[in-house]
């Protein structure tokens, strides 16, 4: 394979990653919107889309392994392919979380919601913004943008903590089984969104490694990517 053909395949691989990322973001939005509006048809569509994401991940993995085996890339190209390989795994897991949220919508059905959904859509918006920024950081090779993703994760965690305390109150109240069960369902949704934000952070960290070749300590949020900018 010529160098030009190899570069085209490498570019195609990165474009495929962005296509997969766009679909996953749509699934998150569809899942959160379906819960907010109790749109069971939209929730079912999100569930159905999960198989499409799985197929895309398999195709991307096969292409990554083929390029590694046939081209034996080194240095920056190898890190790029490795980043794509790992990011597709995070995207597939994010899609799984979106599916879980849609399935909660189907379980709740047409029950009246126990509270106006404000914090869950806020978490969803932040998580989607984190995913977009992480993928944009990949495209632009932008370490500063990757750092912003990591910082936004703290905001998601704060909302999650507050919402968890509120929903636990519904569960511990014990006065109404339906209310308690729905509160548990919403707790799971909040947890799924918190995990989506964590996976977006993982993507940002993988991007940072791709750019710099430096690995970062997950236990030091807010510091590791700062240090990368000075290297």
C-alpha cells in the first residue's frame, strides 16, 4: 500500500470515529428527551439504535487492527490508531448507557413523573457537551479543550450528588410504592448520565495521550492535563 493510500485510510478511520460519535450523541439526546417527554416511541428507537453502534464499533476495531498489522505504524500514527481503538470502546459503552436510560423510560411508561425533570436534562446537556468537546479535541489535537472536558466532569458529579440526595428522600419516605420505584428508576438514570460523563473524560484523556505521548493519573482531576500543556 502506498503512503498516500495509507494516509487516506487513516483519515477515513478518524472520520468513521466522528460518525460513530455523532450517532452516540444523538442516542443520548433521544434517550433524555424520551424520558423528559415520556415519548415511548422515541425510547424504543434509541434501544434499536444500540445494535447499529455495536456494528460500527466492530467495523472500527477490525480496521484499526488491519492497519496495525499491515502498516506497522509507529510514533504519532500508532498513538492515533490506538486512541481510535480505545475511544470506540468508550463510545459503545456510552451508547449502552443511553439505551439503559431509554429502557427506564419504557419501564416508567405513562406514569405521572414524581418531579419536574430539571437536573437530569442538565446532566444530559453537560454530558453531550463533554462528548462533543472530547471529539473536537481529537480532531483539532487540542490539549486545552481536552482539559475543559475533565473540568466539566466535576459539574456533572455535583449535580449527580444533589439529585441523588433528593431522590433518596422519595425512596426513604416509604409512603408510596410507585413513587419510590420511580425514584429508584430516576436514580439509575442519573447514574447512567454520570457514567457517560466519565467515559467522555476517558476520551479526553486518551486524546491527551495521543497528542503528547504522556499518560495521566486519573486520581488527580484538574491537574494532569494542566501539566501536559507545559510539557
